[in-house]
């Protein structure tokens, strides 16, 4: 279906149409095989006209990557806004994010490949997305600390630690490796979440243990 973008069209609407067509092509044949000429043809315009709205092909790639990242952020924000206890929220959030990324690999391989490229090349949109995820983790950890669920001195540091501890369940390349080797990611997921739960309340548990004579005071 040809969806033309006429001269004089509102720039925001024109950019939205271009991204809509680009995303359809990316999902169907992959971003590597999609050219600006393909996008322009679908819209009934010239490639030069596409560049009126996007300075480069990379800008289109990053914008589509941003859309995919926003899908993940929407999942995270929806869980973070619930009234559940903090640990339940963190559990649900980490589980949902892993399953979404894994499902993208299995059902949307072309989009998975786009995210892999973005992470390998350290695109700005990925850096911003990672910071947004850490901010959400931090907010949940602060809630848990205030409610007495967690014992954390520095919520920002703890949030970054959670991200690092869960990297193998977030990173698309590591998830792809696990799937290809038939690993039970669900069992590993539950084990890692239990580890994170203990780490966030480790100080309280440590205080309850008797001190060894060899402990440094």
C-alpha cells in the first residue's frame, strides 16, 4: 500500500509515517536489507525527500530501535506503578523483561538483530534506555528500603548492581546463546532472582548471624 508524504506535510506526521513504513520493512525483511529507497518507494517519495526528515539512515535505525526500547520501558513502568510490595515488583519486572527479550528473539528475529547491533555499537538510544532501566530499579529499591523489605544504603548503587547481576537475562546476545544451547533460562531466572533478593536484604541477615572470632570488628 502506497502512503505518500506530500510536500508541506507536518514534519512530525511525515517522520511518523516514514518510521511506520521503516519498521514494517525491518520486521519483515530486516534492517540490513531495507534501504532508504525501499522506504521512499512505499511512501511515494524520493530518497532525497526522506533525508529532509532524517539526516541519515543511522537516524532511522536509531529511531526504530527507540521504538523497540520503548516497548520494554512501557512494560517496566506498568509494573513499577503497581501497588505490590517492592520485591514482588522487582521479581515481576525482571521476569517480564527477560521473557519479552527472549520472545523478541524467537518471534521477531529481525528486531532482535537490530537490538544486537545497537548494543554492540553502543548506540546513544541504548545507553539512554539502560539508564532509564536503572532509574526504575532504583525507584523500586527505594520503596523497598522505606518499607523495610530491603536494607540498602545506596539505592542507586544497588540498582546498578541489580542490572549487572541480571545482565545475562537482559543482553540479547547472551539470551540467544542460552537458547541455542538449550539452557533452562526459566530455572536460571528464578535462581538469579533469589540471589538478588538475598543480596538486597543481606545486611539484615548478616546482622543476625553470630560473629566468628576471626571476624574483623
